[in-house]
C-alpha cells in the first residue's frame, strides 16, 4: 500500500499544473481568433510575440504589435492642423470634440473649424461641445474659406469635415480639394465592428487621398477588432487614437501597442 502511495505521489508531482496544460501560445491564438483576424495575420503576430514567459500574454502581444505596425498618436500640445475625414456616421464630430477637450485639458490653444455646414445637427453638436470648452466655431463652407484660415498662431486647428461616400469620385475630389486648401493633414476616422474587407477597401480609398493615420471609434460597443487590425495589416496606415465612450471629455486614448493589446485581450 505504501508503494502504491509513493507511485501516486510521484505521478502527481510529475503532472503539470492545469494552468500550464495549454501553452500561452495557444491562449493567445484563441484570443486573436475570437476577434476574427485572418490566419496569416495570427501566425505573424504569434511569431513576433516569442518568447512567452509564464502565462502573461499582455507583454508579448504588445511587443508583437509594436514590431509589426505603426503607432503614431496625435500630439495635441503642438501647433498643427488636422482635418478629420471619413464616411458618414463614423464619429468625426465626436472625435473632434474629444481631441479639443483633451488639448484644452493640457493647456493647449485650440481652434475649431467645421466645413460640414450642410448637416445642421452636426454643427449644433459641435457648437454645444465648443461652448462647454469656452471655444468658438469657425465655419468654412468651401475651399476658399479654408484657404483663408490664416496661420495657426500656435494653436491646434481641428477641422470637422462632412462625411463622404468613398465610392463617389465627386465626393473624393471635393474632400481632397478641401484638405489641400486647408493645408491640413487628413486623419481617417473609422468605426470598429465592420466587415474587414469593406473596412480595408474604404481605408484604401482614404489612404489614396492622403491619410497616413487613422482614429478608431466605437471601441466600447464592439467585441471583435478584426476590421481594425486588418487596416494596418493591409495598408500600413498608422494607429493614431482609440475612441470609446460618448462623453466629449473622456474615452479618447493615444493608440499604443499596449493599449491595443489590452483591447485584444479584453484587459481594459
């Protein structure tokens, strides 16, 4: 009986703990699959995440993301000129308000400009946000007025544009002429949760219009980020900002590799 007890005890000591039965690599692969990432993208992320140390997946995933993709958040404390662009309903006006609120909180001077005068609801929404920040809205109904904005004078200039149909040649031409007249960097605003192929196709069109960075919205109301990850994978566009929460004074974070890793692992 004693011999049997010794054999059993030896076997128990040799067996790996339950937590180690499934390697960290498999845990990470399962998490990425749950977001709908393509198999080829998952393989690259897993390869760059090596080596795994223990069961903590956050550090290796963040390291992998930083190696594969560009992260270039907006610096709202410096003078600059940004035009937020995208399809209708992507969240451009809210993003402008959040960027303005964050900049003001850091003591930066901000100018708010809208060239979306045709959508009265959007203008009123932005005006409400501006009033809460003690700012005025400048309206530029066309490229001539945008060209007459004058120097930044040390201010962060945020321009809210009208949403366009990316498949309309006239819409694309008009948006490009507005961005050129304003001498502003176009920042693509993309809503998370869409079909990855459609999202990449849309982002490709805006990249051809000059967008090299994108801001992702609706991150608090989606469970799968496959469409968000598909954009830099296919096009090389840099992550800029991550937007969630509808309140204008919260829910905007610089998109870093660690923040994205937390979203993918749902450690927020």
